[in-house]
């Protein structure tokens, strides 16, 4: 599938990560290395989030529960998985879209800092690549699946399911939403190219399947729709077919992608932004 991780020198990695965030937005902002000792308590090792009875996962869920104003733990879990997927592994999605490279966002290499609603910070302990830049995205797709799905987001969804009894299909819908948003926010790529990349990510050919359990049917949990904005730009926006229950939070509003809102109304709302 891929060889040993590739470790750029520290300056090269810092410049590359900084450039991604500068060009494409704060969603992709990642810090290299361990935090200063005085800040260590603020950061949670992502691999510990996957452990049984994890106090780190409980802390992350509690932060989302309080920040979003949800009334139930399972609703907080559904919101958490979506914002987590759209932030923590976003740099790997973006790198793969841009040039086929895959940053190592496997849990043992990631630290996260909880926010009041979402993730306030992401660090790579060692800023390294699982796959070097390649014109052939399908060649590096297994590395992306390993880093983003098999070792990270899908096990976290399973753990949140055990903690809160949130529906696994709904949790996977949050995974799909976060990954799709990370991919489609990678402007200024052509929408047709981004749609093609999403299709490759969610429906790989059997010969590309990475070791591990089969991928859930992420393609069935929503779709990327092209929207022409008022300024004439064309962008892809994700339309969910599963509900994150955000409308049950203290804000009592539906998320922009809510499956309870008619498709035409969602598209009109995105176009007006």
C-alpha cells in the first residue's frame, strides 16, 4: 500500500502546513510537534480517544455538549463527529486533493485541543507523510483511507456509539459530512474534479481497498451538489441524508446541510451566501 512514513525536515514541513492554511483557510491549520510543557494539559492525544472508558473522549464530548447546548449525549456525539471529521483530518483530505500527498493523521500522531463548539487546535507530533505527492491519486488513496477512516474516524464513531448509543449510520453521516466539507472547501479546484475525487474516496474499486473492515457506504449518506453563488462562482456543498440533531440544541436551528430541510431550499440558501 505504502512504505514507511516520509519525514520532511522541520522547516519544510512547517512551511508546507502553513501554506495550506494560508491558501485554503483555518480549517486546515495544523501545528507541528509537541506543545510547550505549560500547554500540554490543553491537548488530548487522539489515540486515547479510541480507548475503552477514555477520560479524554469523555472530556471532548463534554466540551461539545456544553458548547453546542445539546440536551442529550447522543446528539452531542453526532455533532462532535462531524466537526471533528471536518477539522482534525482535513489536512490529509486537502493534501490528497491537491497533489496526492497524504499527511499522517493517524491517531497516534495527532493531538487535539477541544473548543467550545468544535476543535480549537490540531497538532501533528511528527509532521510526516504517509504518501508522497503523486499525479495518480488512486495510488495514494489506500494511505488516505488508512489515516482518515480505518484508524481514526471510524473507530472514533464506534466508540461514541458505545458511549452514547447514537446511531452508527448517523455517526457515519457525520464522518461523511466532515470529510466532504474538508474536500469541497479546497477551492479553487474545478467542481467536476472535486466531485470526481469525492466519488473515488467514497467508492474505491475493490483492488484499492485498504486492509481492515469494509468502508461504510459513505456515498449513500449525502452528496456534493454544485451551487452557483450570487457572485457567479461555482462551489460544491454537501447535502446530508442523515440528521445530526443540531436543531435539538439550545440554538434550536437546523444546520445548513440538514436533511429535514427540502433539497431545493438548501441549495437556495447556499447560493445566497
